[in-house]
C-alpha cells in the first residue's frame, strides 16, 4: 500500500514536468509533380495536389492530436485535471519537382518551393502554439462540487472548441492575405507560372 501511495505521489509531482516537456512530431511528405517549365509544373500541382474541401491545393499542413489525461476526484468533492499531456503530429504535404530541370527552371522552382515551405511552417508553428495554450489551460484545471469530473470536462471542451475555432479563423485569414492581390503566395505562383 505504501508503494502504491508513493507511486501516486510521484505521478502527481511529475505531471507538470510531463506537460512541460512534450514535443510535437513534425513530418513532411511529398507528392510528385511533372513538367519541364514553371507553367507545366504548376499545372501538374493542380492535377496532383492534396484535395481539401473538394479542391486541389499546392500544399497543406494538418495535425493529429491525442491527449493523455488523468482526472482526479478530490476528497472535498472537487475534481482536478492532474495530467494533460498532448501527443501532437503535424504533417506538411509539399510538391516535389522531377530531377533534371533546366537550371533556370530549377532556380525558379527552388524560390517557389522555399516560399511555399515557409508559408506552411507558419501554419505548423501556429498549430503547436495552439496546443501549448490548451496544455497550459489544462494544467491543474479544477472545478468545485464535481465528484464525477463532468464540470471539469465541460470547461475543457468549451476551451477546446473556442481555441480550435480561433485557430481555424486565423489560418483562413493568413491564407487570404497571402493569396490576396499583393500576397506573397500569389507572387510566388505567378513568378513560377510566368518564368522559364
């Protein structure tokens, strides 16, 4: 019994450290495109790019998020979220040009793909920041008179819904600006299309 009590104390003491030391897993996957000119490469992207909401896109960053959570009912009838450790995988999908491009086309492609990758890194950083905020909110979250921990769960779910909605809006706003009339992504795409 003493060993079990010590183990419980250790887990409770370690919970903040576990939450503070989590690391996201970040992956990049590529899909092949074909063509010998910027225009042909861009057309191939339109045929082969990842499909999001019924349309093809150049690149995409998505995430899978799971949690290790431990809710602890307390002797006074309250409940504490004692452990909340995220397990986050961020996956970015980018186009990959064929080898052997003419030097001018290869240079144009490199500028294009570097800009696209930088845009997607922004999305990846924002995803990680969102999860960090959720983890910070979760740490030690409690509710009085909550022996079944339903109120703590409801508080957490409300925060999750608000956080994800805010993240999705910020992501859409960023994309709209980047692809707008003077946006960096629009300029990159036009440079590739109109280049060699």
